[in-house]
């Protein structure tokens, strides 16, 4: 049996400012397990991300993660800004710190398969809930993405979405046991605190195109509200830490233990 602890939206840099040490951070938000699965947003600054990942690497046999929008940005205050001029450079730097990065690939642990990628938006949620058009979509997306902090190799949201959804389709075709994205799947409920804001649409995508199989665990992040929900045979998990002071219990009270899951090892044949 393999114990897996699912967690996301660490935002370690914000907690460090609250005088948290890595030890205190771990004791408050994490549980011992064989594998720690992180669905993105580790920290803005690469040095902060490296610090907490290296610490966690010493507490688990395996760390598996996807990057989030905060991880991918090249921000003014990032001390590595000159060394990491593009998002691809930052991805490569993360892999040197800890190599088990999901970006359109499959990782196996004791025969259990993990697959995923960061993901991107397709504006489906906004078209479903608001009157809007592509011009407004582009303006809002650029307000958030701004083509400056995210240096992805394209300034087109449609191009970036095509890149990301093709990664996810490739992974989904392999029927992983655990599917991980940072972006929020449309099939999972949206917290009430996000529903009246069109900007919510820039981090949601229609996951129905993936045809994930019953029995899949879908671990996602970005929305700072904890959830553990089974529907259509898929178990959805969001165990966010979020920012200090966030109201993260819109879907009910959850404990750390709710996100520690033990899976039977599988024959790797």
C-alpha cells in the first residue's frame, strides 16, 4: 500500500512573512506519507519555492507536482529574474530542484500512475454564466496574464490553451490513477465567493473533453476552497493552504486526514 498526501496552493512566501519556519509550516498543514502530490502555486519567488520543496523532499519518499500560475510567473522581485527570463527556464530550474514534475507526462510510483499538467482556461465557464465575447475575453485575460510575468512563448490565450489541453488529452488517454492540474475543472463546483467575478473564468476549463474514467482521483487547485467530492465515479480533491486569512471552508469543514489516501500498489506489467 502507498500513502499519498494531496495538497495545493501552498503560497509559502506569504506564510514565511507570517514568521512560519518550514518545520512549523509542515506541522500545521502536512501529514507524513510515502508521496506528497502538490497541485501548483508553491510560491512566487523561485528561491522561496526551492527552499520549501527541498525541505519537503526530506520529509517524503517522493514529491510529485504540477506548477501553478504563481510558479510560472517571472516577477519583479524574483531574485532569479535575470537567470530565468522565460517560463520555460523556470520550469527547467524547478526540475533541477525536484524532478518529479507533471507537464503532460506520466509518473509511476509502485505501479500507481500520476499524470497531468498545469492547464489553462478556455473561457467555457464565462460563456456559460455571462454575456461576453472574444474581445472582452482577450482584454480580461491580458489584464490577468499581461504577457509579461508569464513568458510562455505566445501572447495568445488560445494558443496556450491548445498547448495545455493537448498535454492533458495525451495524459488522459493513458488512464492515470491520479490526474493533476492546477486549473479548476468545469465539472467540479465553483465556490460561491468566485461566482460573480468574470475573472474566475481565466482559470477554469471544460474537462469533459478528457473523458476521465471512473475511479480516477482528480487533484486540482487555484480556487482557495477545500473540497473532497465524488461524482460520476471521479474523486475530486482540493486541499488548498491558500493565503493567511483565506476563508477556505465553503464546502464544509475538512481535516488534513481527509486528504491522506492509501492506494493499493499495482503490478507494473
